């Protein structure tokens, strides 16, 4: 007989009950065992300032508080985010992802996604601009006629750049794609005469004394016809497949994301810090870079939808979209 004492009968019963309970858990379906786990979402983002509500919602714990496990996936450009959604690697996009890039995905796979938040910009909420070297003699868009102009990469940026130059009277300008992070250096080196770029590029050049802005809020003026019109150039979305399979999770995610939007609107100085780690924006630049405006799906007015549609129609007119894409059908309905 062992020298170790046998547990009393009551203790033996407790051990048996515990063992039986453990076996029951192991035998239960996986979905039952996972009920307590946080819902998982993979969200693609482009490292630009417009993604701030998403960055803030992640780092402030808004998603975690909603019982969600959100994995931010960084991509080199908006097109890659869209391709990730097409391939099923992403469940959605953060703000800053080009709306036209998303629409191309919609054409490739009808019903791919729903937009629940955009980041409209204009002459007040600056995102888009043409910049030149600080000492350049160029003072207006029309003076870019016959000049070498760099554009941010991707079909949305290039199409907008070429169209705006045409409408500003800059005939004969040649447009080439160049990563936005190289725009300031290209101007300083004299490789190009101007750049169609997105913030914070203009702020970076201004702060280091190498570039200046010729005109900002250019898409609103030259594409939409009003410098103060909302250009819905970027959008946060969820795939329709995810929404269909997880409607309650989608609602929780959008509500938590909206908290990030509220933070940017109400406490921009507090929110700005969350650009760090997600973008190249840090240090003094964090306090200087302009912030985009944001519009949630339930804040859209008919005029907002009309301006958004006008933006999309340009790509149909230019033959970039194979068919008309209706904005209203892409908006999340709640």
C-alpha cells in the first residue's frame, strides 16, 4: 500500500466530476468552446493620416471593449488593400483606402463590400494638393503646361492628376507615377517640376523648407466643381460576405469605429498621437499635418451621395470603370 494518503470520498467525487466536465468540453463542438472568444476581423490599411479613426480605435481599445479581435494589416497602397479583400485576406478596409480602387474591386466582384465611413476632403479639410520646389517660379496650375509632374501611384491618383491638369489648362504636361514618400526628394533633386500628392507630403516639405503648395483641395475644385465640395476619396468598408455571415459583429465593429471618428472630431490633439506606428508621421509633424473630415453612413445627405457619384462617374467617362458604379448601392444601410 502506498505511503501517500488516499483522498477522502468527497474529494474523490470532486475529482471525478471535474474530469467528466473536462471531457465534456473536449467533446463539445468547436463553436461552443469558442463562444467566449473575441470575434476576429482582419482590416487592411494604407499608412496615411486619413486612417486615424481606425488607428485610434485599435490603440484606445475600442474594438477590444466591444469584444472584437481586430488585426490591422498594412499594405503598400490602396489597390493592394482592395486586392486583399478580393482574395479573402481582408474583411474590410480602413479610411484612406482609395474609393475608386474599391470600386474597381466591386466591378471585378459585384457585391464585394459596403462602405460605412468616408474621409471627405476639400479646400478646408486638406488631403490633396499640387506642390513644387520652394524656389520654383511656378505660381499656378496652368503654369504646369508642358512640365514633368509626378503623381501618387495607382489608377485613382493618376486619373485624377491627368484630369485636373487638363481642366486647369496645363496642356502637354507629362504625368508619371512615383511613391508619395519620394515626392519631396524628387522635387529637391529637380527630377520633376511638380507633384500631385497627398498630405502629409506638403507639410513635410513646408516644415523642412524645401517645397511649397501651389494649390490644395484640388479634386473638389477641378473634379467636383466646388472647392468646398466633399471629395469622398477614401473609405472604410467591410466585405458583404463578412456582414452577411456576422451581422451583429459588423454592427459592433462599426459602432466601435465610430468612437474613433468621434475622438478625432472632438479631441483631435489627443487622437493625433495614434498616427505613430501606423504611418511615417511622428514628432513635430504629428501636430502639423492636416486632418481629414469623416462622414459615417448614417450622416450622408442626398448632396453628399451626388458628389460621391460625380467622382465615380469621372472614372466611367475615362474608361477606367467598365460600367457605371452606383454609390448608393455601396453604402452600408445599418
